[in-house]
């Protein structure tokens, strides 16, 4: 009886879990990160002055209260 119970417990413990089998999509996340950084740089290149003005206005409105 104890041998059967031990075997069942070991079988259950050694069974791969869904999270252990799933490694994820690392190249996909790297691509998303690189593309996001590229978009930020592109937007910043075109709208740097406007973004700076928006940030200064927001900071001034917070500090003046």
C-alpha cells in the first residue's frame, strides 16, 4: 500500500505543470520592446518642442497649487 501511494505521489510531483512547459515568446516580447522604443524616438523627434511645452505646463500647474 505505501509503495503504491509513494509511486502515485512521485508521479504527481514529477508531472510537468502547464507553466513549466510554457516558456513564453521571448523573441516576440523583444520585438515589441524594440518597436515601442522606436516609436517613442520617432514621436520625440517630430514633437519634442510640443511635448516639452506640455510637460512644463503640467508641472507648473502642479507646483503653483
